[in-house]
C-alpha cells in the first residue's frame, strides 16, 4: 500500500469543481449522479450547497486557525521569556535555554514543548561550519587500457551465508581505470599471499599487466610497521615491472573507482545473495562478474566496460 505524506493527505477540490457541482445539483439533477460525476461525497456537496450564494468566493476554504488559543499552549508571559532570552543571546542552545527558564523563571513545561516553540519562532542555535568544504581535485583518468589499475578488498557480508559461518570471506577487486572492466575473486584470508595470488589471476584474466597498481595502505598490500623486509606484493611488482602506488592514509576517495564499484556490488549482488559454501560463492561471483562487466555506465557514455575495452583496443 502506498503511503501518503501527512502534508498531502488533505487534497481539497478545486473551486471550479465545487461551483459546477452545486450548479448541477441545483438544476434538479440527483445527488448520486452529481457525486459520481465529480467524484465527491454527499456530505461535501451538501456543505457547499449550504454556503453557496451564486458566487465562487463563497465556496473558497476559510482559515482553519482556531479563534482562541489552546488552554495548554504557552502563555504570553512564557513567550516573552523565550523571546527576551533569545534576543540577549542569539546563539543559545535549546538545552541551555530550558535550564535558565527552569531555574530563573520557574518554567515547568516539558523540553519538547519548548522545542516546538523554538522551531515555530524559527530560532536555531546552529552556526555555519568553519570547516572548509572539500573541493574535488581534477583527476586525469587514463585513456588507454593497462595504464593504471585500482585494487581493494571488500568483506563479504555474513548475512549472505546460509548456515553457521565457519569463517570470513573476502572479495578482492581490481579495476582498469580506462575501461572500468573489473576482475573479482573470493578468498578465505585477507593476507599478502592472497594479494599476490589475486594479482597473478588478474593479469591472466585481462591478458596484460598494468603500468601502475594503486592500493590503499592495508596490511595485505604493504607493511604497516617500519621494517627492512619487502612486502610480497612489492616483490611481485618489481619482478613484473609494475609501479606499486599507495594512496594517502585514510583517504579512500583517492581509490574512488574501486570503492564506488564495491557499493554497486553491495546493491546488485550481496543484497540478493545466498551462498552455502566457498565453492558456491566462487561460482556465483564469477557469474556476477560476467554480468557486471556488461552493464552500461554513464561515465563511459553508456557503454559497458567490455564495449569500452573493445573500443580502446
């Protein structure tokens, strides 16, 4: 059932509808015919007919504002306290105002009552932030495949697993920046061994190796603590002649293409996924990988990654 917002629940009939409905009724036509023709109720027709004086203005809605205030509403004295306190301190918060009114003026209302008045008077204790808004830097996306890859790891949600979760599963992802083509593969561990194995599988899948491999600063991609040892991923990159580039710590937006693809994976794949074992996950992920690389993308002028790769080649 479609829900209707509170502000749209009362949809009044137009004045022309009221006018011609009453005119037709007064011409001698039956009530049922008039109500059926104009989609109105009998009570509305009788109400309009009672106040109709041959002018359209008589059928306009009157104000629904009550003639007298509610007996439990704020008094003029209480409103003056609130106004004076806010005038002396425009940046006062709601809680501070409530504390001062309660201790100095004997204010006995509920805090939510003060909040409603606070909003009705359009008072606000929020000031504009002094933090500078982030301005995205221009990014030079390669126009040839194999120039730069972005790699990252996504944790497979436990809710997708049917049965008792024996261990965690991880999705390794690499994306070619030019074509947006991706390679996905699941692993049981988020380790440097899995990273090296995944990069080798990705090179076999794409049929070429990148000039630059961009990752974050996770332990599966680089050593977190200072050490003289070389990370296994760096060993493989040096062997293959790949430049391993790490983004600035705690700035995942620098790896934005692969990070954004993980959100698409969550919406298109994991929100609908149920798997029973690691082999089942591997099979379903391979099917999804083929489908995902054939979905048109706005950033590619509505070409799919596969079509973009063929165009660039």
